[in-house]
C-alpha cells in the first residue's frame, strides 16, 4: 500500500511539473488538465501512504479506509490510461492487489476469532 502510494506521488509530481513524458490527448470522453490530474494523484498517493502506515500500526479502520482509497486509486489510474498507459495499468493492478490483500487480511482475522 505504501509502495502504491509512493508511485502515485511520483506520478502526481511528474504531471504537476508538466513533464514531456506524458501524451497530450484530444477528444477523449473526459478532459482534465495534466496539472489537475497531477494534484489528484499526489493527494491520493499521500493518503495511501498514510493509510498504509496506519495498517502497519494495526488500526482496523485503516483497512476499510485503505480499501476505499485504493479503489479510488484504481479508478483514477484507469482514467489516467490515455496519458501514460503502461504506468497507469501497472498502478491499476497494484491498487487492485491492495484491495484484495486488505480484504483477505480482514477475512483471516474474522476466522481466527478470540483465542482462549
């Protein structure tokens, strides 16, 4: 989760800096400025890193929050595909893996039950 957040932060910084690496798209279903997308990814990345630190700390609320934020990250990266397809698809996969891992962890904790 922290890795996915750091990658989103890098993505956001690169977009805000108006890096020449990104493709300028025209006539797409949705249009946002590259800097606008950069801020979205930067904020999502920071929130993912903070939620990842809370999950490591053992906070149960962080798992639920992490699922929601990683889901938003997957959607944001799916919408980012026209600008940088390979990076976006990798981060979609990372965010989906985060959701799966957090949900699987919750399921295992529920099955363990109290130990006496």
